[in-house]
């Protein structure tokens, strides 16, 4: 859904941070911009899955709304 959201994950080869759109980490094969090593989507699958779950949870909160306390969310008499 948000495949163009920018994220940062460490390269499994050189450990440098790779800052790319989420979709980049899902490519079957890509090249690390820091060390030019070949990296595969499977190397990032666990981290990408966790990030996608967090994005989904954030979207659900935005759509459903979180209960608010205080003057803005309470009933006024």
C-alpha cells in the first residue's frame, strides 16, 4: 500500500544504512549503494514485514481514530 514510504535498513554486507523507498527492499535483486554488493529481498523480508505491520497499525489508528481525553474528546455539558 505504501511502497514508496522511505525507510532505512542496514546492508547485510557492509552494515551501512540504505535509505530507499520500501519497494526497493522488496525487489528480487538490488545493489547496495554503499558497497555495490548484491542484496536480495529475502535478506530484508523480516524487517520489511515488521515495518509493514507498523505502517498498517498506524493507518488503522488514523482511520479509526484513537480515543482522546480532555477537552477535545470529551462530552461538554
